[in-house]
């Protein structure tokens, strides 16, 4: 069976919602987050990806815009959240394929960094590293240093982006 990674379409919304609900223990929080991000000014349609197998959505990745506010500056950045894979299909590389395609697309855009809150055992394999030692802060959500991570998308990005990550209203 072939898995296709592609940009979501409107006909995928129901399947995306169901995958997010099942992947997060039958909670609707992440599915509702996806709905709110889609309606926000931070939504980038080309960065909402699905993993599809035989016409069924088995995974979803969403990357959207946020801001880092520093001393007298505001820098637009990207944030990854959420990523979901059908529970019966986890640990088979589907999430990794979604992330790799997402990173490829991010690098084609004009953003310096991609930030996330995630598992410190998983994301470093894609180049993510703790963001606080790189001059970034996150105060909206109380998270340990090791789960607030970032990835430089353009050379020199870390030197240009300093300050506090502000997730947009859709995340709150």
C-alpha cells in the first residue's frame, strides 16, 4: 500500500478531525485547534499536510505562523502543531514523512525558524534543539526547557530571532 503525503483539501477536513481525535486519546482539543488555525490569519494552506492511504487520511501535520517579540522587534516565525497519526499506524514512519515534507516546504518560504513544543526524544532527529539556549523564551505555556524546541530554516536565523514566542489567539 502506498502512502501519499500531500496538501489538505476541504474534502479532507472530516478525516483530519477524526485522526486528530483518535491520535490524542479521543479528545477534541487538537482537532478544535486545527479548526481555529484554519480560520486564523496565521494559516498557511500549503503547510497543512495529510498522509493518505487508499483514500483514507491516516496522518496530519499543521504548521502555521506565530511571532517572536523581542526588544523593539517582532519577527514572524513558524510553529508546528499539531501532528497526528492514526494510533494503529504510529511508529511506522508516517509522522516522520509528514515532518520531512513539512520541513522541505518551510525551507522554500521566507522564515528563519520553526518552533514547537514536543517530545525531546523525537524531534532532535529532524534537527530540532532546545530553543531557550538560543535566545528564545516561551511564557504562555509552562513547559520544561527540553520540550520547547526550534529548527533554523535559513542560515543565520538564530541570530535574527530573539525574544518571546507568542502563539496566536487560535492556540489559547
